[in-house]
C-alpha cells in the first residue's frame, strides 16, 4: 500500500486545522508526525483514516482516490494514548475482538492472536483481565489488537504518552522491531524529538497544521530546511540569537564580535538567526575558561547564570547574554549560582543559520546529534 495526501487541507468553523499537506507514505514504512500539542497531528491522522473529510485536496491509496471513502471501508487500525481495552474481556478476547467482528474462522483467530501475543510479549497474560495488567501491558494489548487486523495502515496517536518513564523506554526500544515485522504503513504521532530519533524511519515536522519538512528522520534533524523545522525538532527549545554578518565578521546583538567561520563562511552578508541546540552548548565558569586553550576554533561567548535545574543525570543551565537568553543541557550535576559569570563554548559546525525569511542559509557542516 502507498498512501498519498495531495494538497490536503481541513478547516473547521473558519479555523484551519490542516494547511495544504502533501505526503507520500511508502509500503512498509514507519512515518513519525512530530509537533507540539495542537500542531495538527491527530487531525492529520483522522484524515488519513477517513474519520474526517478534507475541505480540499485528495487522499489516494495505491493511486485510487479514497477521499470520500468511510473508515469502515478502509484497511486501517488506530491506537490512542489512552488504554482502550474492554475491561470485561480477557487479553486474548480483547486482541481477538476485531477478528470476531470480521467473522474469521476460529483457527485463523487463534493463529493471529498467538502471533500478535508473541510479538508483543503478552503470552503469559492472555487469560488475564486488563485491570490485572500494568500500564505497559495494557498498551501492548491495544497495539496487539491493532496489529492483529493486518491493516494496511496503522495509526498510533502518542501511544506511550500515558506510560511512566521506564515503560516508555521499554516500548520505544521494541516498537521499531514490531513495525519491521509487518508490511503496513505505520504513522506514529509524538511531541518528543527524542522519540522521533529513537524510532527512526521518516519524520514529518508539523507547526500550526502545516508540514514544514518530511524525509528520513536523521536528515530532517541534522539539516532542517527552515527555522520552523529546527524549532519543532529541538527539545529543550532551540537557542536563537540575532546576528549580522559583514565583511568577514559576525556581530551579535549583545555586542560580541565573532569570526565568520564554519557555517557563517558560506553565507552572504546580511541579518540572520543563529540556532544552536541546548546540548551543543558547553559551559565553563570563568576561572576554568581562563585556563582553557582558545586555539580550538570554538566560539566563546560571555554570559551569566539565571537558573540552574538539576534533573539527575543532566542539568539545565539557563543564562543571560545581554538581553538574550540561552539554555544549555549538560551532563551530570552542575550547580552554578545565579549571576555567576560563565563562558559559553560553541563548535561552529553545530550552528544552524537561517535568513530573514526563516530559510536555512549557509552550508550545514555537521549539526549532528
């Protein structure tokens, strides 16, 4: 199956939910919809499923226009973030329920349920009721019920959002294996850039109902086509500084002057937005910075600490540089007092540069994870 969205838009009561989206999802592919809450992920999935009709544009399956075809006539399965299982039915019967509705023979139902249970490690729990399961096992049951239908299109709308951290990590690791074992088109919605990177496949970044970029997940992350995509694919939020390049130098609004190296070297003179992800910033207190070699090619900026947040294995350092704010995500426990002077170090190859219209400028040298 190949699913195509051709210039699809949806407007409700004059409010645009989806704006002119065109996508081609290939047979056997995993496709992530990445965007903040209300970016349009669920609305787009409902259009794909046939639960809603587009205001304009077409939806095609293998080249056939199915825009007006109701969901019950499509080969589609959907998993939501809530644990939607029948509480009075065993795990086995929950998984088998769509097959019984289809009227499949008992032997075929047994085969499919057994296969799905093995794939999702539910074999020991088939005779239990959902309320006797952990949250992760309940969501595995919901996923198994979707997979057992052998639908051509499987939609997963933030399926791990309501699970605790350990369960999310466990299922995140297993889902790519589960997806690879079928030939369906999978569409997975998430608000978390890290989840998109872990799943791999392709990613479509969404902002205000529009797809800003679509392609292999690693490529979209490393080479965002515009500022909107870079912002969607950054958590913590992207650090953005206004800069002006002129005659081989770069001037920041804080007054700092930098050499036009790295990404800046291939950009024309003019005004830009410089983007740097939080984990690409290194922070040193001034005393340490004075003993550090300045010959390593890194950009050095002076700042002061505003707030330090320690999360356990990582620390968030919020800083002020004149009127501009920076956030660094650094490993380990770093406790720096408010107003402490620090030096921020940036590898020029990690800089993302965007012109006045928000389009990528210069040449991305690395921008790797």
